[in-house]
């Protein structure tokens, strides 16, 4: 069990609930094929050890959930990889046995306390704790919650509607982490925009996936963007045209990333990605006409 540090923006409290932080066998050239191979070793002064291990030449992996308390509502943004999942083509996410639920309880929240689960998109490492194994069945981990799922992703990842190609990393994900929640009647599909309350609204931000979404926070003049995998690495802030290899529509992913980073810089918004190590959330500034820089990090303990 680890502690769950938090920050407050206006009247909203945001805590980081850790699932996993540690080595990842993926290399920058695999996950970020658009990136300059020399960039990583040329910037070890700030990339290593939080985001990149220069000794092994591999990336560092971080999985966490953003826990939001807003107007009496308990909200989880993305649910990581989950425990005990069979992932034949994504072994880094297979057969986990983490203390995620214990870490959530350390933040003062039981699974039954959760009111809303947001899946920014339906990739393997963002929906795993939607369900847990009970006997031989996958059941909703958060039985009293409504699960907000972007409909374009729901349709795209349903293997009945869209059969997955051989070797797809999302193999089994819909079946064990989405469909059981749907069968329990807990999923609310949405399109375009979905307002949660006066402080929080979900909006489409496609590119990484067809239904990839951003959660906007606005409370007493303080603002934030929860961007899921629109940003995998801070390298994409300095070089916003760099996509991950998992971006379904590369051109749209670049456009969306640039638009949101520009807005964050212009409006002084705190950016909460899904996988950043270090301080985990940051503010950004413009850097010339084509890029951005990290101005400062949120007050989270480094992981």
C-alpha cells in the first residue's frame, strides 16, 4: 500500500491512486516511433529516472487513477490494467497482482463509495480495474458507480462489431473489462459532450482512439485537463507531433494534442496525463511557434 497524495483546485480535490510504477521493456523507438532516437539519451538530465532508464534504454511505466471529489461525488478517471487479466499480446499488463484497491482505500475510498468511473478510452491499461474476478466471473469492481464510456470507443473495440486483427494488444479487454459492466447495466454511453456537474465536463478529443476523451475541470477560477493518453510522455509536450504507436488516427492525434496543449498554456490549466511519472501533472507554456515546455509540476510526491 502507498500513500495517495492530493491537490486542491478550487473546491475540487484530486488524488493520485497508484497501481504500478517501475520498469517497462518498451524502448522509445517502439512506443514513440516518431521521436528522434538521440533525443532520449541527449535529455537524460530530466528524463532519467522518472520517464526513461538510460542504462537499459527502456521506458519507465506508470499506471495510476485520478481520484476526484467534486460536489459530494467520488469519481475515478481511468482504472489501469487490473489484476489477473489474460493479455496474450500485451504481456506487460498480464497477470498483475497489485495493491490498487488497498491504495484506493488509503485515499479514504472503498469500491462501494465510487459514484462515477470515467474511461477516457478503452485501451488495455485504462479499463482493467473496471472489473475484478469473483470466483470464475468478472464482475464490476465499483458496483454502485455509473461507468461513463465514449460511445465511439465502445463501438470500435467491440469485437463482435469490429473484429480485432491477429496479435492485437487489446485482445480480451472488451470481454473481461467492458462487457461485464455493460451486462450489469452500469455503463452510460455518451457522444460529443457529457456534463457531470457544474465543475466537470467530458468532451470528445479523438485521435488516439476514435472516442478518446478529455475531462475538463473549472472550479472557482482554477482549471485542469485530464487528458488520458493524448500525452504518454513529457517528450510529447516538447515535440507535440510525436505520437505513440497506439494512436489510431495519427494526424488527428497530433491536431488534438496541439490544440489541448495550446489551450492549457493560454488558460493556465493543470494537465493530468495518464502515465507520467515524477510529479505526474504539470503546467505548460508556449515555446516558439511549434512546441511547448513544462513550466512546473503539481505538488505530488515523485513516483
